[in-house]
C-alpha cells in the first residue's frame, strides 16, 4: 500500500508543478487555448496520443472487445495507429495548421464559421460539441472505479473527486501548455506501464506460446463459428464484420473529434508535423495495440468475479480482474497508467468544451466586447463548471446519459468529419452540405439510440461517419456555392511561398 500511495502522491505533485510552471503561457487566449501555436513535435504527438486513449480504452474497450473477438481485437489497435494516427497526421495535420491559422480560428466550430462564412453554423457546431462532449467527459471516470477499488479499497467517489480536482488545477493554471507537458509525462508512463503489464500477465499464464495454446482451446460462443475452438486466436476472429465497425469508429472517428483536431492547430512548424507523425503512430501502436492485445487474453481469466448477479459478463471488470494478481509495484504502475490516460483525456475535453463555449457562443453573442483577459477568465471558470458537471454525472449516471456516452464519438465524428475534411481540400463544399452532415451525424446516432435499427451503437457511429462522407459531396453538387471571392481568399493560404533549406526539400532541375 505504501508503494502504491507514494506513486500516486508523486504523480499528482508533478502534475500540479507543471501547471505552475506553465502559467506564463496562459495569459492570452491563443496561449491558453493553443499554447501560442508553438508546440513542438514531441509534446504535440504525445498530446494527440494521450487524448486519444483513456481508461475507456484500457479498461472498457480492451475488456469488451478482447472478450468478444479474442486476439483479433489487436486489429483495433493497429487501425488506431495507421488510420487514427498516421493517416490523420498525413491527411489533416499540415492543412489544418495552415488554414486554421489563416482563418484565425482557435476551435473547430470557429473553423466552420469562418470557412463557410456562417455565424449560425458556428453556434450550431458549438452546441453539438457541448451536448456530446460533456457525457463523454463523464464516461472517462468509469474505468477508474474498479481499478481503484481493486488496488486501494478506496470508494469510487473519492477517486473521481481527486482526479477531477488535480486535473482542474493544472489545466486552469497553465492551459494548453500545461496539458501538453503533462500529456508527455503521462504518455511516458503509459508506454512503460503497458509493456510491463503485458509481460507480467503473459508470464503468469506460462508465457506467450502457452497463453496462445490455452486460448486456441476455447470454443467460440458466436453463432457464425458454430462453437468451434480456435476462433479467438484466428486472424480476423469470430466476428470480422462487427470488428470492422469497431475499427472504423475508433480509428476514423478521431478525424472529426474537436479535442483531437485541436492538436493540429497548435503545431509549431514543418518539423513538428514530420516528427509528430512518426511519434504519435508509434505511441498508438504500443498503447492501443498493447491494450487490445492484453484484452484479447481476457477469456483466460474467466471467473465469478467478472459476472453480475444475473450471470452476464461485466466487461469493465475483466481487465481489473486480470491485473489483480500482479505484484504491488505493478498494480501501482497500472493505477498511475490508467490515471494518466484518463486525466490527459479529461484535460483535453474540458479545455475543448470551455474554449468552444467561450469563443464560439458567449463571445460576441451573449457577452459583447470581451477582452483577452476576460475570455481567459471565462474559460477558467467554465473548466471548473464542466469538471463539476462531469463529476456529478459520473457519481450518479442516469440511464439516458449512460446511453449518450456510448454514442458521443459517433455523433461528433459523424457530424464534423466530412465537412472538415472536404473543407480543407475542396473549394466546392456548400453551407447546405455542412448542415446536411450535421443532421446526418447527429440524426443517425441519436435516432438509433431509440429505434435500434442498427444493432450496435458502435456500428451506428461508423455508419454516421460514412454517411457524412457521401452526403457532403452529393449535397454540395446540388446546392448553391459559396461566393468565389471568399473561397479563393481562403485557399490562397496554400499558395503562399515559403523558403526552406535543401535539407528539407531538393529543388527541381
């Protein structure tokens, strides 16, 4: 217990110290929200990765999909690395930085307002962010309850409040820069922790090959496999189609999430993009790939502790039960690992929510002539508000909110992905197409919550994203275009000449 408590105390002390150190960067709106748009490659890459993966992935998703798909659930982690990280940086990184800086936009709703010349679009986008990020914020605490109960026998309430208070302190003190530096520290912990945990768990099962052998003997309970053993160790697992839906939602979804895209706004320079692409991809390979790979062995830990009174598997309890037999020092590392993953994501979400509400809704609409100082103070107050709301929801989550948490990714990415992606590359996107994407993304995921015409909420989210990618070009072709002068002015940012060294680019013959 002493070892575990010491690790926690040191962890929290470092987080607060970073917040104090970063105060000088948080005096202006640009500094508080984007770190002055001068964040280097390592901090940006780790900020992207740690915002991507939280306790929801390590405890919830890894346990759930590892149980359902066996070792093939590792494909989800691979998809997260290749599509959610590598391709996202290559396709979105540079263009997002250039166009957002040209438009002077600090948030995703602000981008929509400036890119499509519509204040109403900006307000609508900020409403979608607010509605669907708050319940997602509350969901981040869920993975902690069982781990803290297993490690410390501390009531869940105290865990939630402590995590919320310390996250609030360093985000309010240092804004984006404090979040980015802490994300880097937390990311290092996550990398070391996941490798150590996988090694310890497999060692407890007699090594990797022995664990595979045991998994191969387990008969599948998915009808398509007819109960044959070996499905949980097969290449694509017992249910490839639903596995693909999970890969699409958790990988392509990041392309439309405001807290993820915001990381590209803050990039410093070309080197930061090139280096960040490699680092964030490797980070996702280790953390996401490792989490799902670990979860894939969940069925080796089949026991009464993972079932509820009705005999149903409680997916959130699988990974904590797998880890319960580890040595104290490793349990301490796991707790700090999951706390790191959760606090980094929580910090990113509350900063995104508060900046969106302040800059895209309150400023110029509710509160006129807001000074820089007043905008920063308003965001700091709203961070406290959002954290408090998330704590209240997390402590007593109603059924409706619990459902809403599961569809927040689908609604946000379904609404935003297509108009943001096309808006960076194609001059022909229209306002009507953006509205159609908002309606399709939110409409499909929310209506499915009540009508259940798509069995899995995760597949519904994937369908919403794909629908947006089809709807936007079709509606754009059929509806009136934006003013040519406005669009031409926006796209001039890509044509601006810059001078670089031969080390970066060879001149043409």
